[in-house]
């Protein structure tokens, strides 16, 4: 498994998935491969959405899947406006240098990683839902550590008890020189051993 797909191994049910930062759709396909019944993909770059729905639709195929719903929107805005609740919210390397070089944030500042946004994500998870954020892993922890701190503060504001039991971080070295990655997973309820074992085996 790719590290960013490990969050699906913690799931017993996978009815509704939200992918923030669709790009070319590999994470849509991952969710589909793990049996997601409904997949909502949000992509801020209108050019990417136009290509996936237009000239590349036959090539990539996933936009034609009946369980896939692609939306051109900013991720946090979509989360705040939707009435849907999700088993998984996946953020697979959202806000990478690729998005910046495309000009995706020229007219829209990025507020995906704040305490308030973490609260938004948690409130749109089903009771046992999982938020998975795939980011760079540095030898001196930075991004993963910051995500954990955001989650702890958001949990305090939402009244979530014992949030330290609701955190699961897995790192991986793919041999890409200095580029290592980690999936940080967060829940409103504790991870149990039966959910952890498939990931660490």
C-alpha cells in the first residue's frame, strides 16, 4: 500500500469519502479500489477540473464512474457548505508546490491547515470517521507535529475527550532523497487495536 492509502485500512465501512485536492485523480481511484460507495472530489484548480471532465475524461476514466462527484471549489469552503457527513476525509498532499506553481492560490488564500479548519473537518466526519492528511515528513518533525497540535487544539474547543488516543501517524521513506512522507490520521473517537493492526502488519 502507498502510505496515503493506509487510512482506508482503518475503516470497517466506507460509504462516503471526500478527497480534497483531486489533481489527476489517483486518490479518487484509491478510494474506489477500497470500495467507497460515494466519492466526492474537490479541486480548486478550474483548469484541472475542465481537463478531467473534458479532453482527458476518456483517458483517465474515473470522472465517468457513477459514484464519483467532482466539484471545482476550495476545499474548506466545500466542507463548511456541504450537509454531507463522511467516513473519510482525505487530503493527499494538498497545497504542494505543484498547486502553487499553477497559480491555484492567486485569487484564493489557503486556509486548509488552521485550528478552525480542523474543527470544520472533524464536524463533518461521522462518529467513527477518519481524517487523513498526507504531508512531508522531515527528520525534525514539522508538518506532522503541527497537524497534531492543530488537532489537539481543535479537540479542546470541540470538547473531545482524551484526543491523544485519536491520533495515528505513519511515516515512510520511499527512497526519494530528502523527500519522506507521512499520513496523519485523526478521529473523534479512539483508534482501537483491531484498526491499527492492519496498518502496522
